[in-house]
């Protein structure tokens, strides 16, 4: 089994040397490789597949715009993407639809985001790293990691089956849900409050919203979780169901049929897909959807984005958390290279605080998104004391800047608890149903 060992004890001579080795060529890894290469760092970026490759997670946040601008790729993203001004919420318990727009957040300067094909976005960021001077290698998968006081020795398997080794002074794990280091360090923990599974595919011919709202994401609640509906610029639409593990465990027919039957449980969505065709007949499924790491940084390594934590994607936070973690890691890596681990203790603490903040801010909403109280707030939004603006600020990804959202957000949370307490039976039933449904699939009786 692949593992972490002591590099000096192994006595292995490396094939390649670099200052920083980044494992994973998605948004987190490619962004950090670009930033470091522009600072003159000798950085190698390894991607286990070949771009373009399929990846789910097409919906972006307004906060991504500043990061794309800093990388110099915002115009390319604008051209490839579909403008997303906000969110549509559809509830089976309400006769109306609810529409929220990012322009109504506290900071009005970032009123929109984009829907993109992740294969195109990820390839753009990977090529940007190469143009910045990083050495980018595809079909290179890290297999073994061996640390010592000087850095790490990483054994890599190439696409042709051959192996090579890299000696680096600093190692960055941006391997996404592969969670390379977290698995080997034993630091990955299933999130106790966010356990779900997902089914998803792309459709051609789906009925979209009209006019300015055509590119907006739609969220549909239904009995077993919620659906996303993400329009893409090429005419296809990404549709996915995030469901309780207990529901997915009950599948007794082929995945594509099960997905269609699941869609039928949500009449509002089924109507949008009545004349739609599943592209290539392909449906994907994934489980163990949410997890957290016990830590994200060591003296000679850091974990970025999904390599550290992954939360339910209902608010489209994935790409933003990945890219922002790369920007946060850049001063940490530079400090370690320049002053050594002992001289970078402050930067490690700052990076750890940064990484914990994102999942915490989004997680509070994610844990409660299927609760009837929260659903009511989204379906009938109000803005007393600027509470709605604060919520939209968080959902736009503006959680690390200077926007003063903390007080109105705290008031919103207080209101949530008061309304929940005012409906004790409803709140208790919802909590009990959630605790039952989030049990891991292998803990659910057949």
C-alpha cells in the first residue's frame, strides 16, 4: 500500500529536484503553481490525468472574479462561461419561486459569477501555470511520499506505467478528493453533519429560465435532498441530485434509470427536463461526499482545497475555496523556502485559520439548508437590519475580505434559532429525520 516513510531511511536517489512539488492540476494546484512560478520559484505541477478531463462543479461564485483577475484569466473565463446573476430556489412546499441576486449583497461591486465547463476552466488554469514558468506534467500520479527534515521524496507513476521520483523542499497536496496526504496521515474525517451522496449527468434540451436569468443556478428541494440545475454556454445543462446515503443505498436498478426515477420525484425539475436528452446516456455517482481534515499544514507540506476538506456543494463554494486556498498558501510556501520551517510558524498558523474559515462559514448554512426554517427564509427573503445582504455576502464567497457582514449575519443566525424554537415540533422532526438520513450507507439496514 502507498505510504509515507522517512526519505533518508529509504536511501532512494531522486530523478528530479525542485523547490516545490504540487500534486494535482486542478484549480487549487494550478493557481498556486502560477503564483509561485511568477515569483521565480522552481515549481513542478503533476496532474494524474490529461487535460481536458471531466470534472463536476461547474458553478462559480462572484468572489472568484478577483482571483481570476489576479491570474490574468478573467477575460477568458468570461468568454467560456455563462453569466450567473443569482440563484432560483424551488420548494415543493411553496407555490412560488424565489430569486436571489448577488447584486443585493453588502458589496455591490461583484454582481455576477459564471457557469463553466470544468474541463475547460481547469485546462485554462493548468496552461496558465505552464505559461508562468511552472513545469507541468500530465498523466503523473503521486504514489508514495517520504518526508525528512529537508523536504520530501515523492514516487510518481507515469501514464505508461513507469515510475520516477521527485525530491522537493516543499510539498503541496492539491489532489482534490483523492486526499493523498490526509489518507496517508490518517487526518481525514467524515463530516458528522454533512453526509450525502450525489448522482449527476448532463442534459441537452433542458428548459431554462428566460432572459437575464437564463444562466442562473436553480436549486430544487425534494423529499430525499436537493437538485442542482446549472446551464452551460454550449447549450447543455448540468443536473445533479445530492441525496441522503439511505436513499442511494436503496437503489435496485441501473444508475441511469434510478436517476430518472429520482428526477420524477421532483415534478418542478421533471417539467424542465421533459424534452431533454441525457448526453451520452452517462450518469455519475459518488458517495462519502463531505469530510474534514484534522489539520491542513505541516512544516514541509500544505493541503489545499478539497485535499483538506469538502462540504456539500449546494452553494457552489468548491472552486472558490480551492483557488483562495492557493492564494493563502503562497506566502506560507515562500516563507518556508526562505526562512525554513522554524521561521514560518506564523504563516502556518495564519494558513490554518484561513483554511478552517471557509468550511465553517459555508457549513453553517449547508447543515441547515434542508431544515424547514431555513427553507422558509430562502423562499420568503427579507432584509431587516441588512440580514439578507449579509447572507448573500457569504454565499457570494466574500468571507475573507473587509466587507462588514459579521454583525448582520449574527443577527440572521439568531433569528433562525428563534424561529426554530417557536416551532418546536417541526424543528424536532426535521432534526430527527436528518440524523437518521445522514448515517453512512453501510450503517443503514437493508
